[in-house]
C-alpha cells in the first residue's frame, strides 16, 4: 500500500480499538519525544516541554499539577489515547469524505498541523501561556514534533491494518 492509497477499513470496536489506539499512540509519542527531547536539542533548536505544558494547563484549571500528573496527561491521556482517537474517529473519516484521494501520508501531515494548532494555539492560551508561545523557535520545533507524531501514529495504524 502506498502512502497515497487509502483503503476502506472496517470500523474498529472494543479490544481492537483499544489495541490500535494504544500501539499507534505509542509510536507517535516515541517519535514526538525523540524529536523534542533528543534530536531538536542536539541541533540547538530547543527542548520541547510537553509535561510542562500539561502541568501549566492542569494548574490553571485548579487541578493537581505535579510532575506525575503532567507526565500522565502527556504520555497517557494525550499521546496514547486522545490524539490517536482523534485520527481514528474524527480526522480520518472527515478527510476520507472530503478528500478521498488524499491518502494517509498527506492526511496525517494535515492532522499533525491540526494537533499543533490545538496544542500550541489553544491549549497554551488555556494554560495561561502566550498564544503560539509568541511564535518563538520552540513554536516551530513543536510544529515539527506534532507533524512527526501524526505521521508515525498513522503509519503505525496503517501498518497494523495491513497485518490484520
């Protein structure tokens, strides 16, 4: 299957949905954190702080915001559950209806940009941080990270769907 082909898949439910959500989310989270915590700093571009953003959001909402809560929110809630389900249940069905020939690769790239707008545009404001982090260098590192996340997450999902 090429990155431009987009086969029609049966709907996932129950254990299958849980498994592909967690596994594809793990692939995306590893790609995101490898970029943001290792590669980007090595290139002198800055270090992404998703746990810090999660802690700021939780604290601004009056919730417990220690390191464990921020880590749990970033790694589990967002990376392994919410973002993959966003693709599986919302983005992929919408894109396949609006632009059926788009394919998973370009679709995931668009999804990554959407994740960046959500996280760095909206969540930062709710967390009490500057809109798009004042468009500093870290804003663009985050864009690359969210796009890499989406491509890795969707590629893993595509790979798993071919294996079934």
